């Protein structure tokens, strides 16, 4: 049985040193609320005490505390000790807590650099004028930063000096290490970024037209999918005697039976489950909201997880991490990692091991059972019929009837 971290004031007295000392009990209470084990909780408290002594030795007040100070402490610590993956998490949580109780100076909106000021302007444009989701906005900002860092490595940005040849050089260099989808996204972001700069008068001409077109070979490949027997193996691989097995089983059912995207699973909240109507509210791409039937096996798996396995958490999201601090998944990559781990463990070979392979498998299975492309598009909630066309390539029986006889082959 895991003993939860629940320190008493007398236990913390010897660690209440340095400028953080008066705030240690409050931070310990925050750690206790996040249900860390006793061992992990005390590791975090000792780390904070060491950091407080370090601040005292370097005569740094809490009002001077920021991300750079924490980075200096962690770098000095790594030179003497083995790096611990939780140190950065603890320090970030501590800084956030000290700012919330007004012990540390609030985080500045910008670090004052050219790069950061431009990032803020572009971010406000994407969120305010383009109405992009924050997660999509972050993807756009990463691409824009990548371009600016390559073109202006010194950090001093001279937008008026940008020319079409700079854009072409970056695209040629960047696409050399990326797949088709990633390259197409990069080109889309660059066009958006240059249009923003031109609209705001930061550049003399709109360089979006200088971004080379990335070939769209949307129908060039056959969708990767799993056979029905392999999907059942993936589902059976979840050990439903354990909490994480109950959670993973419910997630895999949503992916395999309803064809949800990984991000749609992450975004699912307790309020999205309508038990009386037997429906799920799904928030998909482009702020689209759909209602899907709550199939019997999915409903049973969700109920089993929520009743018996979901940790106590203030989060309204359905799926929670199985380890403290029991928060929602950080992003869709967490769901894809669960699928990938299962496929590797079962030694199921496929070039695509993310969550999307189960969505492709659902469409392929429907096609083999006689469903039309229009019906598949409706189930997968495609907005355009062209998106569903790629699944026609896996209907080998229909394609075989269209094949012309080979010259000189058997009749």
C-alpha cells in the first residue's frame, strides 16, 4: 500500500531555512493535495530546502527569483549529482506557487528580446484575429521561431532585410529532415506568418508567395491499418485488474470503435458523457462539436474506469494520469504513446504506430463489411468527401476488378 505524503508542521521545521522557509508549509500542503507518495513528497521538500539555502548563499531574494535563477541552480546541481527527472517539475511548481502567493515577482509578459516581442504579437494575432486554438497557436509559433532563429542566429531581428531567397533557403533546409505532412504544415505556417508581417507593416512585400509549394501526395500511400484480430489483441493486452489497464482499455475502445482522434480523447470531459441519452459530445477539428452514440462496451468500460480506477482529481477531464499529481494528459502524444507501447509489446509490425492507426483500421473494417465511402466519412466526421477517398485504395477486391490484364500474362 502506498503511503501518501502528509507532513506535520514539526516534520518540516528542520527544512524551513533560507528565504523560502516561511512558505515551505504552504508548498508542502500543495504537494500533499496532489497525492504524491511519502517518498516522492519528501524528496521534493528536501530539494526545495537545498534551493532555499542556495538562494541564501548567493544573496538572492524571492523578488529576484525567476526561471533563469532556477536554471542556474539546476545546472550547478547536475554537476555534482545525477540528474533527476522530477527536479525541473518541482522547481516550476514552486515558482508558480510563490508567484500565486505574491512572494515572487510575477512572470513578465516578455523577456524584452526581439524574438519574444514578435512572438507575443504573432500569438495575439493568431488567437484574436484568426481564432486558433491555443494548442494550434503553439505549433505555429514553433515554426515561426524556427525560421527566425535560422535567419537571425544572433537574436537581433531585422525584418526589413528579409528576401525571397531567405524563405526558399529555409524551406529547402527544413524539409530535408521532415515528412510530407510536417513539411506542408511548415509551409502553411510560413505563409500565415509572412502575411501577418506584411499586414502589420513589418516587411516591405508579402513574402508568402515566395514559400515553395510542397507536393501534396495525399493519395500516394495506402493507409496503415490493423487486422481485426490484431485490434482484439491490443484490447486484450490491457490488464483490467489494474487501474491503468482499465483506463487504457476505455481509451483503446474509443479509438477502435468510434474512430476518435487522440486529441479528441484527451479533450473528453465528464460533462461530455450523457449517460441518459447514451451519447458522447466530441470536440473535433476546427471547433466542430459532434454527438456520437455511447456504445455498450464503451459505456461499460468508461463506467468501470470512472468508478474503480480514476484517481481523485479536481480536473473535469475523463482520462487522468495514473501517477501524481493526477492531472489530465499533457497532449495527444500521450494517447499515441499508449497505443505504440501496446503494439511494440505485442510485436505487431506496422509503419504507423500512433493512435491514428486504430482510426484507419475502423474505416478499413467498415469498407470490407460493405460500407460506402460516404458512410465511412460520416462515422469519421470528415468535412470533405475527398478526405475519405484514400480508403478506396484498401478495397483490394473492387480494385482487382478494375485491373487490366497484363500483356503476355495468364488469361
